[in-house]
DNA sequence: CGGAATCCAAGAAGATACTG
DNA sequence: CAGTATCTTCTTGGATTCCG
């Protein structure tokens, strides 16, 4: 599992950053996440969650209940990653503002 | 131009991180970059470079010569971005190693 | 409810040819 | 040499259905 993959498969795909943010805010269950993301389909949400688990950005807990309940939360790595994403966002905003001033 | 785009359009696309790295190392001309990236097509390379310029990660200089010569280099923002990418890489490696130890 | 399988539409990437 | 346009191929996302 190379790190380039981390960018292509986890950060670069549609919904991924938004999804990480919701989970970071405490939205833990797939149903809630599907509503929170607004226009994501259940299928794509599943795929994304699965991938976030693979890359250890998110941890999954399944409760053996009827009906089934599942919860996702950020790993320590996931939390750091999200912080870095925010850092990039700020950097990007600053750079854009500067550039606009120059035009 | 939102920041989510930055991830989806610049970091998440194939070749992008590798391309930024080569430019950061001083490989400046399209022809060289095409050879350095090994299996990227000229068309896709063009598209990527264009996008990196749009997002102000890279700056383009065209010399009015025959035959034409063009050079690309990282902006200040691009350099910072690449540093952060490296940071994520290290973090990811560390997290993976830890996880392997636990299995 | 959570998730996997299927089928279909949309977008990204590869190959090639052409212009300045 | 650098860059655009076109055509084809493949990967990704969306809608639906079914199972535990």
C-alpha cells in the first residue's frame, strides 16, 4: 500500500474529505452519514467507508444487535490526517487571496 | 475554487504527486517530465500541468524561441504543499508499521 | 439497518494526428 | 518541442435489488 494511493484513493475521491469531517464531528452511523452527505448514494458510501477502514483512517465497530448497528470513528492517524487537510485548506485560501491581490 | 477541489483535482489524480515531486526536484520541461514519469502520455501530462498552473501550485515560463521551450517550477504554495504531502507520507508509514506490529 | 451484487450512465485516461 | 483535438477504452459513480 503506497502513499500515493492514500491521496488517490482516500483524499482525491468525491465525498471523502467531507465524509472524514462528518465522522470527525461524531456522526458515526452509515444512515446518518448518508443523510449528512446529502447526495451520496448508499453504495458509494459503503465503498468509501470500507476504504477508509482499509487505510486505517477510520475504525469500524459492529454491534451484534437486531437491527444491526455499526459505528465508525477516526483513528489517531485519521485525526492527524484531517488536521493536515485543514492546514492545506488554510494555506490554499491564503495563497488564493494573495494571488487575487496581485491581479 | 474550493479546497475540496484541490484534493480531488490536484492531489487525487493519477501522476499528480509524482509530477509535483519531479518539478520540485528541478525537472522543468515537458519532454523531460514525460520521460521521467515513464508511462504518462503527453496529453495527460499537458492536462496535469495546466491544472497545476490553474491552482497556482506551479508556474509556467514560455521562452519565445524556435523550437519553443517551456519551463515549470513550483510556486511557494506548491513547495509548502509538497512538504505537507511528505509529512502525510511519513505519518502514513509510521501508522502502517504500528498496525503491522499489532497484528 | 448495513452491506454486497448487478446493471447503466458519466467521466477519466490512452492512442493518434495535427498546428504553431 | 509544446500543446490541442478527436476517438476509443476503462474506471468511477448512480440506481436498484437482494441477503443477513
